[in-house]
C-alpha cells in the first residue's frame, strides 16, 4: 500500500516543518476527533521549536515539574542551541525514511516513543552541559517512566538517529552515538561492571544495532557496522563489518553499504575469527 504522505520522501519535498503542518492540516480534516490535538500541538505554532517545546511539555510535565515550566526549559534550550531543532528534524526524517510502518511526520511527532524519548534526552543533555545536572537527571527519570527508554543525560547522541519502538533501550553515561544510527528495542550500550570513568561504547556513523543487542565496555563500533539482534559485543567491531552471536563474532566484512538507512538485518553464511 502506498504511503499516505509520499510527498515527504520526494526530492522536491518541503522542509520538515512545512511538511509536518500540511500533514496535520490533512489529518484534522480527515479525523475531526483529533482536530483539537493537532491544532494544539502543531497547527497553532509558527515554528518547529514552538511545537516541539509544547509537545515536550505536554508529555513530560507532571505535579513536580508543571507543563509551563517544562516548556520554558525546552524553549530556553532551543533558543540557546538551534542545532537541537536541526537534530530533531533529522531524527524525524530518519523515522519516516527507515520505518515502513510510518506514514508521515505527524505519527512520530505525536506518538512514537523512540523519537519523543530522544528529544527529551536532547534537552536533558543540554542542561547537563550547562551545569544543571539535577534537572537533567529529573528529565532522564521522567523519560524512563514515560517512554521506557533510559538515556543518561551525559551521553552524546548524533543527529538523524532512529530509535525503533524504543522500549527497553538503555544508554550509559559515557556512551557516544554517531549520526544516522538506527537501533531497535532492547539495545543496551552499557559498562562491563563497576568501573568508573570512560566505560561505555562509542558507536560510529550509520551503525545498525539490532533488537536486544548488548554492546558493553569502552569499545568502538566502527562506521557503517552492524550488530545482529540478540548479540553480546565485548570487543571492537571494525568499520563496515557485522558482529553476531553470544559472544559476538564477525560474520561478514564488509556488510551492506549503509545498514542503518536500509535497515538490512541479513547475515552472511561465512563466519570469521574475531581478530581486530
């Protein structure tokens, strides 16, 4: 079945914010029951930053951190660092382009836990880097409660990141995730014990991490590498290679050209010794 909003993926597609508004307008006409929601979250705003800060506050606000205060925090972050909005737009495009279940931009903006959890983290990380660690940790806790995604606010996340489903993703304090990475539910980027300091994985550009993959320790997963679902990776993975198994071994080098964008989870039959 063709996608409902195929215009978004074309070469002549409008900017993300314009496309999001067009979809929201169409959605409000086709489903009047959700007209108030679409108007409040998207159509009543003039910029992506305004709409995203409203959606952030709507989801995160509670009795301790009221929605109005939460929105002011997000607005402060977006005004101080416009790259947060650019990253959010890249994240939104990544969801649409890589998730066959996604019909447009409105779906992830309103409903997808992975996208929303990532935007929560981006604000928390901004707070962390501006010496507001207690508030950053509060947002981490709220994000974990709401989205079942636990990303330490000190972790560094690139742009164009796709958290498919989101549920059960855990990313540790000193982890670094590069641009254009895709990861599915249940992924852990963790440590190997109680060591302190720089102890979490570094994930290169364009890496695909399959469902339930566990990458542990201060190791590098090279650009455009792939970790198969359910694997436990304890050693570095070279650029463009695939690791699979428990413990993981290299199963094909090179793997497909851009695994995170194609979401290609296939494995080769040939297994290599895990020698880096």
